[in-house]
C-alpha cells in the first residue's frame, strides 16, 4: 500500500468513525463505500467485488439507481467497474454524455444517461496486484472531482482492505458482510442458468454467459430475470443448424 499523509488518513478515518457512531456500530466496509461517495460528491455508490471464481459481481448499492447500474454492468459485460478491474487504475469519466464515453461503453453509457448520471468515478480496491473490487461513484454533476477528494477516495479504498483483513483475523466475514442478498440470489441464478445454457448449446461457460447477456440485451430484460426463466425452463437455448 502507498503511504498516506497522516492528516488525510486521520480525516478519512474520523469520517468513518462518525458515520459508524450514528448507528452505534463498528466501522465496516459499507461505511468506506458511503464515505468514498461523499468525498467525491456522488449521489449514489455501488460496490463490485471479485468472487472466488474470478468473476466481477455487484454486491452492494446505496440506492436503487446505483443498484440498477451495478446490475446493468453485469448484464451488459461493460462499465466502469469492469474497466477498472481490467486496468487497475482509478477511473474518472467527467461527462457520460461525451462521445468518448459512448465509445467506451456503447451499451452502458446510454443507460447511465437515461438515469440522470452526469459523471462517474470508479475507485479500485486492491492490495498490490491483487484486485478485490471497485467502488463506483455516480454523480449528478459533470466535471472533475477535486484532487483532495480523489486522494481521500483512495484512502477509503485502502481502509476497506484494512477492515477486510482485520475482520478475517478476528473471524468476522469482512467484505462479505456488506453483500446484498438480492444481488446474491440473482448471481446464483445466473451461474446456474449459465451452466444450463452451456449444456444446451455444448459451449463453454464464458460463451454461455455471453449468450445469456445477448438475450437479455436484445429483449430489454435484466440478466437475472432471463436467468430465472432458464432455470425454470421457461426459456431454452437451442443450437442453430
């Protein structure tokens, strides 16, 4: 981890402790996500984690819009969290309506615009080369966040790692404690449906997930809803001869 200015780190941890004190609880990874969004002037925040199988999956959101956008990234296979996990750097998109954003995320950018998002900052959570997740901060204003805000956001990400490691040391679930059960249930169905499509089409799991995503996108449906139909055998994929 990179060394932090003591005053900056102390300031971020003071914010985390104050937020936790409002509910008389210990500081958690969820608090780091909320404070990360606050220092970047975000209207909503979503958290994507890398699972044991190496897949990037949404697990937490502060509001319904952020939940939808996190889920859309998983459905479409593109978006800020996935880009950061591929590149590993903090990502700042100052104008979601720009041609650059459209080229970057041809399917995700229009969805973000439709939901009133003006700019996005995606903050990596990683320890060295190990990528653990991304905090997506959705903003209602265009432009760059302050440099200090970006620096404090990175402190929040490092705090998330510190908390996760500390929780493991004392037997608590760490990052798993913030996982939204609704997200988890959807992901479990997607994994099951992917396996079924893989068998139906005699293709690999990666290709099967791509077929599920394509079906959801073409039919303007959520990936979780399509997966549920596949699991319940209301939708069956057949090879094209």
